[in-house]
C-alpha cells in the first residue's frame, strides 16, 4: 500500500512570511492526483480555512486518517467520514485503526503543563500524553504508523529545540510504542527530517517529519510493499529510506 504523509499544510486565507497560504489546498489536491495514494495520513495543522466542502473533495480521491495539532478546525475533522472506507477521518487517542493490513494510531495535539485548551484546541499535560501512548502499545504486534504532532526531545536532530517535560514525554511515548514509522510535524524550521531511531533491543523506528506548508511543500510517499519511504519537495525527490 502507498501512503501519502503530510503535516502542517496550514491552509489559511492569508499571507505568512511572504507566502500565500490560500493556495495550499489546490496544491495538496494536485499532489494527491499525481501520486494517487491508497491512503493519506496527516500529523495535523491542516489550517483554519479547511471547510467541509474542501475536505469532501479530498475524500473523493483517497482515504484520510489524521490527528489534530494546534491549528485545526476540529468541528470539520470530527464530523467527517471517509467515503472510500468505513473509517472516521479523525483518529481518537489510543484507538488504532486497521486499513488494508496496516495498523495506524495517533496522539492528538501538543502538550502544555496546564493542559488547558488554547484557541479552542485541546492540549495534554505530559502525563496525559504518556497515558495516551500506553494504550497504543499493541501486544503481539507493532503499530505500523504513529501520527504525532508534538516534537519529541531529539536534541541531536534539533539543537535549537527547547526541551521541556512535554517533549520528553513525546520521546518516552515513542520509546514505549516503537512504531515502524512515526510521522511528526509542528516544526517549520526546514522541509523535512528523516532518521532511523534505534531502541537498543533490535527494534528500529523510522522518524519522519515533514512540513507541507507552502513555505516548504514537503511530503513523503511510504510504500509498504517495497518497504521504502520517499521524501519529496513539490514533486522533486529529495531522499529515500527503508521502512524497518
């Protein structure tokens, strides 16, 4: 199965850092029409301009599974159902779903010490984030794809990252779940990050972060039949890596 991975599309009716974000949705549909994925997964931050009609256009093309980040219209995502599969669009914390033999799960939102919502978007305390991770540990098998918006404390990849308890919790969640692939978002510092995490017990996780905003236009195709992830920037191949 071929899976398109995006994050931080940031579809907005505004110009941000000199870039027109209103064209983001048309760009995403062109990417989907070009690659024709069996499934699209997102680590959140679709953007507040996303509306039911736009989402319907996408759901006519492919199956979509997503979490929310900290810039999402929750009412649009929560009310949507896939047309090409009997699945919700928005993943629930701790509820992995199977699609064509792949198990996919997610942890919604980002962390804050108070756990209070911001702009109507729920946030988790570090302990709540870890609790959500525990129920994604699947006895007898691994999660194939984990979607996570919060950035784990990977200072060797992100020297500028301010590491707090939330980022430490995100790394602990990864270590507990040990998915084959984790799709991450939230950072807009660069187009993408691709790195294999070794857990010391013979298991590995391919860490993939993409910024699919109009600033970077980055995304990835995960081909689970071939066992390869290919990172693109606006149709140009940037890097490939093997899926553990």
